[in-house]
């Protein structure tokens, strides 16, 4: 995490999946980064965050199915259409990374 921070000077997060949420367990805050919704110990929806999409893309089918039943909008850019989220998760598995663009917090983007 420290190496990534030193290379980017941006926010760096470490999260685990807890049910249908991404639970943030560590964070390095970039000095000039925008304020984001993530906080250590705070769960956020898997479908609305970059790290959450990675965790969801590789989760068991039953977990993915449950999360797809809980697609709530956080911002006007949050993906809430089941088919669109499924296509996004397929892209994550194919490309090896996920991105989020103003889906959790307006004015921010993430790469995981």
C-alpha cells in the first residue's frame, strides 16, 4: 500500500468482502486527494466501488446473486441495472481490474 501511495500520492484502500459490502480495513489518505466516502471499518456497497466490483466479480455465485438484488443508487452515476452490472463484472474478470467513476462519491474515480 505504501509503495502504491508513493507512486501516486492518491488515496489507497484495502478492503475485504463482508456479505454484500466492501469493508475497508486500511486506508492511506492522499495529501491532495478529494474527500471520499470510505473510512476504515465502514462497509460500502460492492457494486458502487472499484474495490467492491473486484470482490464481487470473483465472489461465489450466491453472493453475487444476493448483491444483485441490493443494487441501490448512491449517486446518479451508480450502476443499478442488473444487466449492466453483470457486464461490468465480466469486464473486471476479463481485464483484471475494475473502475468506478463517481459511482460512490461525486468528483472521484477509482481503479482497483
